[in-house]
C-alpha cells in the first residue's frame, strides 16, 4: 500500500517537473508583447511564465537581427500573378 502511494507521488512529481520545463513559444510571446499597453510583466502573467522567459525571448529576437521584415516581399492585394 505504501509502495503504491510512493509510486503515484513520484509520477505526479515527475509530471509536474516536466510541465514546468516546457518550451516557451517565443513567437507567441513577442506577438503578445507587441500589442499596445503590454509589458513584460503583463505578458508573463497572462501566459503563466516567468518574466525572465519573456526577457530571454526579447534577447533572442535582438540577437537574430530584431525580427523579420516582410514589408517589401509581399505583393499588393490587387496585383495579378
């Protein structure tokens, strides 16, 4: 009986540790951060992640050249192929 309880407790602890180390979707974080009035703290609270994770996403974006610039590559909506 005690062994069963310990096994179940161990599984629950392992599952919790795995969930807390889940990968952060930086694209989604940065999209939320770009909305008007959003701060690092508000994005972190909304997504249930730490402020450090949000800052890491910002640092990664800065290291990659500040984001994607697609403005010149898109064709206007009315232009024929």
